[in-house]
C-alpha cells in the first residue's frame, strides 16, 4: 500500500481541505495545537478524515493519535481492516491504538442490537484512548450522508426534536465531527486526488439492518423520484431543528433545576410534580431526558415512548403510586406529589406485604428486628426532645414519643392485618388503618412493610409515622418512650 501524504497545495489539490479548515473555524470544533484521537475504521470516510487532519497538522500544530476498534464481527476481514489501519497510521508517522471486543456477546447479554452494542464499545474505547494519550478531542468521520440516514432512521422509529436534530457537530464538548457537512461523493473525490486506498466493510451491504436499507433503498428512491438534493435538504432541516433544540435545552435546564427536589439519593433523582407540571410538554420531556442522562441511563434503547410514559405519570395518571419501567432495569415512579427516576427498582416496589407478615414479642426497651428484615426498631426511655411535636408527612422514619404510663409490655411488633383499626393522634375516633395510611400519603409499596407496635388488636403506633391517640404524651417534659425505625 502506497499512500500519498503530500502536504503542498498543488493545482490538483482537493477543495475539501480548505472547506474543512473553514468548517473547523466556524463551528469552533477544536483549536490549533491540540491533541486529537482520530477514530479510523479503514473505510473511505474515516481515512479521508485522517488524511485531512494530517494535512492540517503541519499548519496548526495538531498532534494526532489513530484509534481503531475491532468489533470481532467479520472474522478475518475485520482483522485485515485492523492491519490496514495500523499500516496507514505508521505511513503517516502517527501513534496507533487498537482494541478487540466481542460485540455480539455484549449485545446478547444486554438485550440490545448489534449496531448499538458496537457503538457503545467503540465510544468507551475512544474515551480510554483519549485519557491514556492525554488528548483533548475525539474526531469521528460522520458525514452529511450519515446525517441524512440518521434523521430518516429516527423519523421512521419515532423521535422528537432532539432526535430529528440529528448528529451534533460537537457532543460532550470533546467529540467533534469535522466532515458532517461533507457528502460521500466529495470524500471519494478527495481520496482519488491523493490516490489514497481504503477498505470496504461488506456488512454495510447487508439489508438486515434498517440503516443499510435506508442507505441502499430509501435514499436512492428519494433522490430519483422526489428530490435530487435530499441529503442536503435533510441536513439543512436538521441544522435548523438543532438550533431550536438548543434554545429549548437552555429553557429546560432552568426548569430541571427548579423542579428538582433535594436531597437526591445515589442513582435516583426526585422532582416536584407540581413544579414539573407548570411547564409545557416539550420542556417536561426534556426534564426527563436530562434526568436519564445525568443518571447515565439515556441509551439508544430509550425512545420517545418512554419519555411519554413518564409524562403520563405526571400529567394524567390517577394512581398516586404508579410506575413506568424503562430500559436497562431503570424505573420512573410516582409517590403522590413527587416523581422519582431511579437506576433500579426500589425494594418497596418489589416487596409484597403478604410475604412479610410475622410478629416479634417486644418485652421492653431495646433493639428489635423490623418486619421484612428492613432494619430494626429501637425503643428507649429518654428525655423528651424539644421538637417531639415536629411532623413531616413525607418522612416515614421520624422518631415518635409514647406516654410511658399508657404503654404496657409485652407488645407485638408486626406488619398490618386486613381490616385493622387505628386511632391516630388528634383524630376524634378510630378508623381503618388502610384509610389512615392512604391519607398520610404512605406509598402503597411501603404500607405492607411498615412495622406496627400493637397490644392485641390495638395498634399502639405505626412506627416512623404516627402514635395512637390514647398513647399520646400528657406532659412535655421528663421521660418518655422514644420509638424509631432505623434502616
């Protein structure tokens, strides 16, 4: 393989290089003197990108590192491509990094498509190379044709404005696409001028993938029968939609921060439903999308339908404890006036109260196992706290105080039973425990796991929530039984 690496600007020079120079400056893709990891598959697009950046490196002082990920999908052909890219890198005198991966096994394990699995593997590898080489940017060879294919693909599958905005010029502030405004025809012309070889991935001819059918069937049909400039037209539309999307993103970021409840737990974000509902649909859906991205849950399997499902929890769902499953084991669920987006399904949604029924005989102060193995209940005789009347309905782990004169041991520590009656503090008379828990906005999944302190059929306290009226404190000083559920 002989590669022409001439850097001079002769009469036969391709017009693509000055175009890319102008694009890099206008789009502010990267600065002179920076180190860039160039993703090279060996195909015409990535080889062209590498060559142009190589030509620019002498003028702009760029330091380049070639990175190639071998997906293990095409056997010997795939390994030959890797050797081709390695030799090309050496011909240019550039550093070369390679990694091999079993994409098919990963796709099967995660339940995702081959192309999505390959994309995840590839970008994770490129990020490692960027870190190892202390590079600032990663350059990928997405083109105007790729943009048209991607927008049509998302349109067919269903997408909102973020999806129809297509591939961004810059992602995460360091992944850049210098060729995004260039057509494949221009790229082939550049490679012909410099007589630069490249390889062809035969899997791109397979009609098993929707993207390939769009490239080989749909786009040629649109060019021939509808619009000869369809690639440019779709790119122009995506560019305008991207500008609208950026404006809405700024508005949504403010709405996100305003709606976020604090503190949030690891792997989980909490939002005020009242505040989320104040915003129109496009902003609400962006709030959910931002939450998924911040939790690192926004993969290729998250569709517009998932965002709409979360929105139903906020806007139209009558069940105050409804939930919506998301890809990757994530879940969005409602707890009355709060929306939770979590990387995993909470225990409270998995546990069934019928599986948790048991009773512990409590003979006096001490630490006793709580129902369902969820921590323990601690009873102690202590000085009454000054804030013992503090009540927060959103918190069901608050300490309670019982009148020692009204409490007679032994007591039962157990879960609730059907038809149970409870007389809450301050209520005029006893009523059904279930009604009390609902009015207290205790999540349905939690109700069956709450520890009850009972004397026979009389519920002395719903631990962490409320005491019974007959067991209330008469004096606000001195000693009393402190009751707390510690998880």
